[in-house]
């Protein structure tokens, strides 16, 4: 590939009708659900970027601080010249901060949003002419399969931001196992991952229910996106943002609660939401460091290193 260029491969087998049916079925279920991936239309991506800069939302800045403080030690652990796979790459900015330190042979950005990674790689490629740049359009939450896209060389998987929390613990174990299987046979491979920790429920809840209301706007915007996909007629302003911490499950939950009775047109059906009835839009599981170390080991990783901030608010793991 000529220097300064990149390529995009489609690994997401889109079945628009099946997606629509699944989305509508979730909304007709009791309780109603919307998968978190529908947060991320163009406006949703912008709103999430704003959330990451809010004073209440500590995960992004805390992870960034851990990376900055321990950059050299983490880079030594990762090594240089490997393939670098950025899972959920988005605008690629988090990975960009690592490229100079790990000097990858290849940078592989994996994301559901193909347009976003194409824009990001077009911006990055001229600055890293020695690095092969590849964008893989895939929904890896449905299964990680990069067999056609990786060489047999060592690979570092990068999954920051505590996005692993969107999986249930069982799903997380399955996903981590799939990452480990990609490492098998590629000596020197591993996973660098950021994980939010358990802490005071008031702090956790505030991080998902900020005073300005940006997270509320982000949550309601999912209904705009649903309307554009299904032709439904949700009124986002008729739903309240609800964030709560379920201590027993160890997770933050986000919901949208109907303010008054709402009757919504869906493909081939209508759904009436009673006043106060909720649509479940997201879970974000939190882990004690020891819990997540065990999860990595159950997935097949044998050596686990960890870095944390002074308050223990967040943890970064490198598992091999």
C-alpha cells in the first residue's frame, strides 16, 4: 500500500430488514429495550464526546491520566512493531496517542461506524507513512472475527474507555475469550483494556446523570435515531432520562421513562407506554480489580498487569 494511504474492508453483513425487525421487537417487548449501539448516530457521537468532558464523568479523564502517568511502563509491556487493533475505534484519538510509543507495523481500526473510521484514517495516514492502515467495519459485539484481517505477527488489542461494561459479565467473558483466541499462535500478543471500578453509588450515578443534562440529551437522542430507522413517531421530549445504580448487579442502568401515557407507531404495530413505564437503553457494569483479573484469567489469559489512579477510580489491564 502506498505511504499515506489506507483501506477499508466491510465485515459487517448488513441485513437492514432483520435489524429493523429486531429493533422493533425490542420496543414491543416488556420491558422495552433499545440496544446501546443505536446511541451513536452523528448527533449521538457528538453528545458522547461532550459527556467525556463533563466534570461528573470521571472515566475518560481518569483513564487518560493513568495512560499519561504510566505511558513508558505500559509501552514497554506492549512492545513495538506489532499489529495494533483498536476495538471500537471511533475517531481513533485514543489510539493515536499510542502510535508513536508502540510503533506498530499495522494499525487496524475496528468499528461499526464505517464513515467515522474512514475520516479518521484519512486524517492519520499521512502522519504515519510507515504504518499500514486498515479500517474494518464490523459489529464485534456480535462476535469478533478478524481472521481475514490479521497477519500471523504479534498483535496488541486495544479496548479503552470501559466499553467492556456494556456487556453482561457472561458476554464479557465470551468476548474476552474471543480476543484471547486471536492471540493464540501469535507469540507476544495481548490485550490492553480500560475498566471502570466499583465505588460510591452516588458518584457512579452522577457520572450518568450530569447537572447540565448532556447525558439526558444523549439518552433521548436514541429515540430520534430509532424514528429515522423505523419511521416511528417517538417524542423524545416526552421521556425522562433515568440513571440508577443496581448494587446487586454491579451496574449502572440507563432508561427512558414516559412522562405521560405515550402511544407510539411502530412497523406493523403500535405500543402504548404507561406513565412512568421505562425503555431500558444501557447497562454499564463496574468491576473490582480482582473481579476483572479473574474474568481475564477465565478467558484464557495467563499474565495480567494492572495500573490504577491514586483513588482507585479506574483500572487499566494488560493481559497476555
